[in-house]
C-alpha cells in the first residue's frame, strides 16, 4: 500500500511538472481564439475517448424509455455545433434544409430515439469530426475582436456562444459516461 501511494504521488507530481494540465493557445489562431480551440478540442477528445470501442448494441443502449442513445447524443453535439456555426459565422438560424437534416439530432427525445440508431459509434464520431473540421477552419479566419462581437440576431457575443457549445458538450459528456457505466455487461 505504501509503495502504491508513493507511485501515485510521483505520477501526480510529474503530471503537474510537465504542464499537462494547461490550456495553451493553438498555433495558427489568435490568442483567445486559440485558447477556445484548445478547449473545444480537449472536450471533444474526452467525449470521444469515453465512447471508443462501444459495440453497436452499446451505442444504441437506452437507459430507460425517456433516455437518449449514446450515438444520438454524439450526433446532437455535432448538430449543436452546426447551429452555432450558422449563428456566429453567418448571423442566422438554420435554414429549412439544415433543419430537416439535423432535426432529430437537435431535438432528440422521441424522434431521436426512433431515427438515431443502428449505426456504429464511428459513424457518429465521423460526422462530428467533419463538423469540427469546418468549425476550426471558420475560427482560423476570425480574431479575438470577433469573439467579443455581439451577434446581430441575439444578446450574446461570439465568445459566449462558443463557451455555450463547450458547456453543452461537457454536460452531455457526463450523461454519456453515466449511460456507458449502466450498460449491462
């Protein structure tokens, strides 16, 4: 027991000493945009690592009749990001075609339980990867001043909008992890 405690303390010290718990602005972006990108990528990485290796049955597991499937929640995170791309980069809501494409993922619930199932976890992650690639490309063209600009259609600035995207991802990461722990083995 004493040996295990010493090893644990050494691991914690080395983690702190090597700065693995730092937010560092991503290269190729202005400082604040780069920090935002680092945080978005960290959250996405943690959500993704939480679901890697799930079988299709685990991806589609329903905790109860009112729950959402893990795959559906991953698609929901992608859909939310698509919404905020339109809102912050184009000052608009989703158009009819986008609403139709993303409706089940945005709203989840009964429609999501019915329509968003039967795919492997990689299917959902790949869609989110494509959405994130677009987000990163769009953010690369923006600067810290843009983050502070208030959206014409609402009351929030762009920084708050993307903070909300991260907050949303963190909330669903908790749900995803809870559901994953409840999957019968």
